[in-house]
């Protein structure tokens, strides 16, 4: 396809493959960021998961990142954390036989393939080996990497797990966290009561308490954040400062995606519709050759020893900030209502410090079939439904 002369993208496109060196310019632009957000354009694309895992591996090895925060429920992700730290093997003998694949066993509710997929086990084993080497080399567990889930789908169970963890590693922080979570106590075990009371204005929200707990959990760590929610980037910039956060987005044009038609239905390998003419995906496809990424900002050190975020190229950023639409596919793909279901307005350079475009992608391979939902416990509302769209 001919390259449009009016677009500045091709001249600033960094070629992208799965080779380690392909991420060098991106690592350089990330600088000393404390938080790196690695999003996706779908929850079922192999290339998105593969590049996120490769990039996170380099962040751990070369930049000292020690937290991997997943868009997952805290208790489910914490089983991975126990595995990579080889915790509780004396008190729980069955963990002697734990593998990276079985460590994903806590992910039992739809959509399991988000984390139970072909990319996760080798990445988990890399982190486990890295942690073992850290202890062997210097015995300092503070340099080990931990896995955490940032979602609270099961509010009661998640808060209890957070407090139990902090009681082991930081009892004072556990006391403060428990005090903040007390904000939810008056609503009992049914989180629908909290939702109804706060949405109707009958009670104040517990948003600030929950945010402060999140801040305290990761403020002393550098975090590689494997997430896909569009609002998280802005929230992190507000919490940690724009100069400390680097946000990466992913786009694709054609191929397949693993997704379901409806909630709790088995995932299918679905063919992507061509992107609409007003979309950023269409712009990249028609004005660039090959897979690649554009860096819109970089984080640099000032003479005073602080960090600042600087614009890489004004012309490119102005071009990317023209009002367009961006496609997001969650765990459901509504092909018949593609535009209202999956497109949202975007200003790419304002949203992302780097944006990756892959021309043709394939659906991620689940590790096991999706089975029936096993049910909730202790009155927890299934907060994942129906927002996977």
C-alpha cells in the first residue's frame, strides 16, 4: 500500500519484532519512570500479550522494576505471587508440585483466558527464576519481583487478602489499610448495597480510601502494569505525577481475536472487522509500512536530579492528536454493533507516551476450555459483568 505523503508517521516509526533489541528505543524513552502502563487494544490478542511480556522482562532485568500489577482480582493473582516467591512450601506441601500453569489455577471465573493463556506460564517461570537468582546473588528479597492484582471484583475477599499480606510484611501499614477498608464495613458483605448507596447519594464513596491503599502498596516500588483500561493512565498520572508515568498503547488492523459473543459463553477465534475510516488504526495502516511504534514523549533527568517528560516531535504529536476513534475489544466482541460497542474518541499523543501498531494479529490461545461459572462467595457482586465489552 502506498505511503501517504501528508503523514509524518513513517519517518518516526520504530520497527517492531519479537527480538529483544527491538525495544531499545522504548526502554531509552521510559527513562526513570516509576510506573509503566502497558495497555492493549483487546483482551485476546497474542501479539499484545507477547510484547507486554517481553517488555516487562526487560524492565525487570534492566530498570529494577519489582512489581507486576495485573488487571486481575487480588486473591487470584496472589497465588502467582506465592509461586514466584516459593512461599508456604513447608506449611502447604502440595505447593512443592506447583507449576506456572497450576499457579494460574485461581482464575476460575469468566474470562479465564485473559490470564490462563499461552504467554503467561513462561513469563511466570522467568520471574520465578529471576527471584531465585536475586536471593542467590545477594540475599536481598526487597529486590525480588511480586505479582499483584489491582481489581477488587470480590471486594471482601480481596481486602482480607491485602490485609493478611501486609500483616506479614508491614504490620503498621496493615493497621492503616484495615482502618481505611473499614469505610466499606457498614455495607456488609453485599457490595451491591455500597453501589446503590453511593450512586443514589445516600452515602459517600470509599474511593479515596481505596486509592490511598493502592498508593501505599506500590509507592516504594517501580511498577510494570499489565492492564488495558483506558482511564487508568490518567488516574496514575494524577497519583504519581505525569513525569513518573509512561503509558504504552497497542493497536491492530486485521487478523483474529479470542473473544466471546456473550458473557459466560466459550471464547471463539473471531475475525476482526476492518477498522472504520475515522479510526487511528486506519491511519496507521494506510500511512506506515510494517509493524512498529511511535514514541510521543520521553522521560529525561534534569540537572537538579528530577525527572521531566518532554515531547519527542511536535509535528507527529499534533498529527496524532487530531480527533479520531480508537477500537477497544474486551472479552466480548460485538461484530454486529462494532462502532457503538468498541470505538471511543481518542487523542493519541495526549493519551500515550508510545503507541504500538501491529498490522495483522492473531487470537491468544487459552490454556483450557472456559467452563461454567462456579459462583460467588460471601455475597460478592460479580463486578466484571457486563463491563467486559
